[in-house]
C-alpha cells in the first residue's frame, strides 16, 4: 500500500474520532438545557430530607428564603442569664448559614461584645466547612444593672479566612434594657444585615510567627498592612510597626520596623527574632501595634493587636497554630483594635529586668 494511502486512512480515523467527541458533547449540552426548560423555577422539595447532605442544611421554616442572599443570613440560637451583676451569653448553634466559600460551605465563628462600652470582645472557635455549626460556648460580662439597661449586646457571625479579610455573614443586636431578666432566655433569631456605622475601621495587618523550641527562638515577620486609618491631613499616613513582648504582664522586649511614607497599604517584609525559652513562651504576650510617624509632634497609634497566653478568638488560633507547628512559619491577617481596648485588657507594667541580659526595656 502506498504511503499516501496510509496517511489518508489515518486522517479519516482521526476525523471520525473528533466527530464522535463533538456529537457526544452537543448531545449532553442539549439534554442539560432541556432539563432546565422543563423546570424553570429550579426548586427542590426539602420536606422529608434527612442526613448530612447540603440540601438538608436549610432550615425547614425558610421555604421562601433566598439561599446565600442578603434576605437569608441564617439563624442563631443563643441564651442569656443575668445575676449578681454578671451577664452570661451562651452561643448555642447556628443553622442555614449562607455558603461564603467556593466549595459551597463556610468556616463560621461568632464574635460577642457589648456596646457602647466595648471593653471585652469574645469569639467562639471556628467550625470548618459547615453551614450548621454547634458552638455550645458561654461568655461572661461583668456589668451593673444601670449600665446593662443602657447597653446593646452584639453577636456577629463571620466566615473565617486565614489569608484575607473575614466575611461577615450576619448579626444580632439586642437592647438589654428591654429584656425580662427574671428567667433564663434561650431562643432562635434570624440573623440580620450587619450595621456599617458602628465599627471604626483601623485597618488590617498580616504577619507570620515561627517558634523553634530547640533553639528558643521566636521569629516575627511583619509582612504588610492594608486599609490603615488616615492620620494625616493629606488623607494618608506614615506607618511603622512596633513588635513588643510582655512577660507576666510586664513589658520585656521590643523592636520596630522602618517607616513607610505616605501610604495606607504599606509593605514591610521585615523579620525580628527573639530568644524566648519554652517555659517563658507559656507566659508570653506578643503585642503588635501600628503607628503613624510624625517629625514634629508625638507619634499616633493607629491600632493594636495582641497574641499569647491571654488572647482569644482569631489571635488565640494564630498563636496555637504556631505552637502546634514548630519550626514552620504561620502567616495570618488580623483586624486592628483601638489602643485603649487592647491596653485595658493587657494592663501591662512598664519594665521587667532580664536576668541573662541585665537590661531594662
């Protein structure tokens, strides 16, 4: 058989193969379109569905809810008890939360605080890949009856994300002065759209932590910050970052980054290493603060955050991840808090003498 005939036969075979693939693809697409036309509302009957599939996660009473939209933010079960000037808030569970991640799930946690005196903020643990988290966590606020009647309890549900800003799913706000405290309250409520006017945005900061127990070295890498609050008249800031260690509630060691001029989104990538024994790291607080540099007046604090043995919520998780992954850098974004709020929690004393260095900080 001549060579040209062999080539022709081979080309015909390849062509037939391609035609078969195209025919199968077209047939599949037409079949899918036909199914959509036959069911224009694309509704699913959830009655009687049981099990752990995603369809069974929808609250049975929410047939008219728009899944994942602003109208349906899920529901939260909470409890309240007030006695002896202590308010105990129980975060029981949530259900029918909207999917915030690409995989069709969320990583929810709840932040709890009281306004206008926002001196304490609590956070639950993060529950991975679920729209029906069961928290069963309780938090206690010390507050007298007069202040209670003028206060609002805020419970915000967030979707956790290690490398970007946490998305808020919804919130509950309860006017505490309108509640009957003669009995323990436990009830479900629909989450509402979060308030945009209350929180002052101070910015976010990303840094990594690494601890090596064998060498007793703690490494903090200040990576970057974004959306920092404007501190100068020109609408910008000259930010730098202080890294401070506190041992047993006393200021111990500190270092700082260089100043970045005229920016609210500085990039630092500066590393600091501290010698901290394994016994000391159990009693350590790490304070990260962002400041606005000024040549002629006092430098202003933009915001602060602290991690360590007394930290809670997102900060506690980052610290725990560092300790459970020795020798491995663990990076994470954090929202900044006001200096007053962090200082009131830490109540640090000014100095501690370091025996092996014999120097005061």
